[in-house]
C-alpha cells in the first residue's frame, strides 16, 4: 500500500476520475465503490489468484475488509462477479488514461531510470492476457 500511495496517492483518489457506469435499479443498490472494485481487480492480479472466485475465498478476510472500509468506505471486499461486471461496463479509455498517467509519473519521477536499456531506452512489456480466448478447444494439442 505504501508503494501505491507513494507514486499514485490514495487509491480512492486515484480512481475517482473514472465514472461509474452502473445504473442501479433503486437507491442503495450499489454496495461497492468503483475504486474498491478496481482495486480488488488489481489485488487479484498482483496476488495471482487466477480466478474471480478466489477473491471471495482468499481476499475476503477481516484484515482486507478493514482495509477496504478504511480506503473506500466499502463494508467488505467486493465479490468477484461484481468486480467483473464493473470491468465489463467501464469506459476503456478512462482506464487506459489512468495507466498512461501512471507510467508517465514513473518516468517523470525517474523511478525507472536505473533499468533503462543502454542507458537510453525504457523496456516496455505488454501483457495481452486473454486477448485470444476460445470457448472450445481450438487444436488437438
């Protein structure tokens, strides 16, 4: 958390500019903040949980619930399906803009300076997780 806060500020503030695309049927229907759901997705990735189901099984502890209460005002860790539903509805450009600003901050603060290639170039790694996904087996091996 201290690394996140050091480079990006408070998580709730960092995600504040991302608009909530959800349209609740009635007042009080939304139990989790956008920031809380986005942060749960990041935690799922960072802790290599592998499946949304694991959010409830591994991250839904008293300590994590207290963290979410403190940071986002959410009573508990969002359910994995709730996280997915929000991610599906989000404006990709807004999230992409956050990623770009994050990398820009790291470069401007010269955080990545020691790891430049040939003391001049930044190495960029792209994670194309699930860009190609098949509902059925597409080859015999």
